[in-house]
């Protein structure tokens, strides 16, 4: 009888193995330009797929509810210590399974059901967990929103202050999923203090830029800072919370047992590896190049005739108004996908189209920068984007672009290894 533990994935489950192999090819041969995606190192992959996946470790280091946690404590303490070295702050919790659970825990630590929260409107660059009606945040709490100005497409902090004075939120939430500009952290804290609100900042998108020293940090200003650990931070898909010492016990209790049970120790181990990488000098070079690439790409798209929301970018992402050219965001996403360029449709401020069609696309540079691409590649990619959208109904033209994209991608290999695909054509 074959020992199930010794079987390879291809032997144990050819269908899943085939899907994995095709995903390897997709990532190697295409251009991943979704702003919230990145490529982890092989070391992070190894930790994420490690034997720690077998271990339960409810509780916190030194205070576990299970035996056999001595090495789980090692990796969690490494992750916590390294996160503090990167971001500062009084206290860190590395256990949240995702950014959404980090936000849920942050809210639970300082709010009661029905309390008013004030976040950036989703259609203006915010996030579902900042109060959208379909999210737990919009169902459990009373959501109110601030927006960007129609003329500048930037946050109007005077208007934010007026809304806060009128609505009296218990928490003001900063951060978003599609805001390409810098935030005034100090002004937001002043507004929060003025109305007696807790200031929570979700830095999921910019955490890696903060870690790399190319973006201001919200941590000295916010009472609670949440983030994902992937995106620009280039770790596993998971969450993290930093907070002032006065809120440490409440945050820890909100995470466990409030929001989740045992942490994913293999992912905590992968976070520790990623945080260690973020402390190295080369990470600062990566972060700077990510921003430089975004600025060059935005300028090149503008030169190609596209309107960039807010006129440009200060971080790793940009919103491209494709509807100005009569193209729906959903159509642009599909056409670019056929050309081997992965982006996502996205609403733009004051959008007249529904979210599943939208008027824009969100484009980011973190993953391409991880592969080693720089300014010349950004300019070439802008040419391909413009050409693909212009010829969006010509599948033959899109296939030709896809071939050119694959040739460029081959010059920037993602991983040293790549298994030959099984069951090609499935």
C-alpha cells in the first residue's frame, strides 16, 4: 500500500497539480499588474508550505492553550520583533489571517455594534471593510463616508473635518485600495482627536513603501494601524496590526479569541521571513524602484492619451480612466488579459458606471518591480496597453501582443525553478 504522505502532488491529485502548473506558467509568462499582488521569495514560499501547517497554537507566545508550541513561539516572536523593527509602534499582533480580519479586530477592540465609523467611500478609493454596506463593517457599525474632490480627485480634509463634526464617529479610518496619493496622517489625527474618535489607518497598500522608506508612515499618528502582509510588503497573504500600548490587550483579545482561533503558524513563519527581507538594504531599493516605475508608467499612459485619475501617482498604483475613450473597465480588463497583461476593472471617483463594469482600471507596479523591471520596460508596457485597448476587439492583434509580452517576461524570470506543465491544454 502506497504511503499517502510520500506521494507528490502530481501523484496524489493530478487535477490540482495541473492547475498549479498552469498558474506557474501564467505568472511566468504574463505581466502581473494588479496593484494588490506581488511575488514572494522562494524562502517565503518554503515557509508558507512548511510543516508548521500541522500545528495548532491558540493563544500567544508563552501563553498557549496547546502543548508543543515551543517552535511556534520562536517564529511568532521573530515576526513580532521584526515587524516592530520595520514600522515602530508599541505593540504588534501578527496573527490576523487577512487584512479584513485585521480591520475587524481593530474595530472590535475600540467599538461597539452600532457605533459610527467614518471611512473613505469605496467608489472613491476606499475599501470594503471601511464601511461598505455589503461588508461586516457596514452591517455591524453605522457607516459614514468622506470622498475626494470632484475637481482634483484628492481628499478634501476640510470636508472630512466637517463630516466628522456632524456625524461624531467613534472611529475615523484612513487608507484605501485605490487612492494613488499621499495621506495627511497628522491632519487626520487632529480631526479624530477633535471629535473624540479613534484614528485607525489601514496601510495595506503602502506598507512595503513605508517599510522601504519611500512613503511617510501612519504609525506615529494612528492609534491603530492595520495592514496586509502581501501587496508592496511582499510577504504571504495575511494581516498585521500595530497599536499604541494602551490598546494592546484589547487588540490581542479582539484577534484571539474575538475574531479567530489558532493562528496559521506556517503563514506566521512566512511573515517572519518576509519581514526579515524587508529589513535588508535591497528592499529599500525595491521600494524606491516601485514608485519610480509607477510614475514613469503613469506618465507614459498620459502621453498615450489616457487620463490618469488625480493626474498621477505618489505610490505604486494608478487609476486609468478608460471610459473617457468609450471603453468600459470590464472590457479593458478582458482585452488586456488576452494580451497577457493582468489588471482589474475599478470604479473611479464619481463613476457613472456600475462596479462590475466601471469606468477605470487599476494598474500597479509592485510585481513587475520584483521581477527586476525598470523604467524602459514601463514605457514599453504603456505602448502595449494602449495598443491592446485600441485593438481590443481584434483577437489576433491581442495574441501578437501576448507573444511580445511573453518574450519580455522571459527576460525577467520569476523563480529559478519551473516545473514542466502537466496535462497542457486541459
